[in-house]
C-alpha cells in the first residue's frame, strides 16, 4: 500500500480503496488493511467503535445528516469526506455508502462504505463549500448549513448527487 504525506495531509493511491462496514448504529464491524493503515488505529481499536472516531472538525454536521438520512432510507450516497487520523493528520476521500440488506428478511442490517482517493478538482470545490457550511452551522445550526447547501445546489440547478459526481 502506498500512503504518502504532504504536511499533515495523507494521500493514498487512486487504485486503492478504503473499505469498511458498520452496524445500524455506525459502529465499525469491518475495516480493510488500507483503512487500518491510513487511520493510524489498530484493528482492535476500530472494531466496535463508532465510525465518527475519524470525524474531522472541518466536516459540516449537515453532510453527515444527509448521509445518514439517505442510507437509513435504504438509498446509496456519494460524498466527499475529510477524516482525521489517530495522530491528528487528515485525509480526504470520495465515499460511496450503501445500505446492507439481509437477503432473506429484506431488513437493513448495516452499512458498507468504499472510499477512493478524491480528485484535486473535487477538493478545490468541496473544501470552500464545507467551510461556508461550517460557518453557517456556527451561526444558525445544522438547518442553516443545510439551507446553504440547498441554496448552492439550487443556484447551480443541480441535484446533490449530480454535484458530487460532477467533481470526481
């Protein structure tokens, strides 16, 4: 696995994927080797721990609300996410999150996430938007941040999914 570092930011090869699974409450049930390596945690520190152990303070809560609303409704979702490591470094991912459904009962049993290295173009667009969303959250909470995102998408005349996928 090739993980490189530029300052406090970690990067991984575009042909590698970070994979994890969680239960319905977001506790990690599986982490692949790249996830373990880049996070800086040991596997036993990750398994059973809430996935938000990696939550970077630069991430707007509104994005996580959007993610949770989608996957809990049984839908897939794409997102750019900035994660922090155990050693307070960070890395960006382009995440694809899907619900895991029991094929026999058709019941939702967890979530599966595959993350790849994001494009520089995507980060150039997403990072400033997330900064504005965080400022909106400080002023008016998660509703203000969500409204800012919705207004941005409306002005661009694009859906959230189209916006994310157009910046790959």
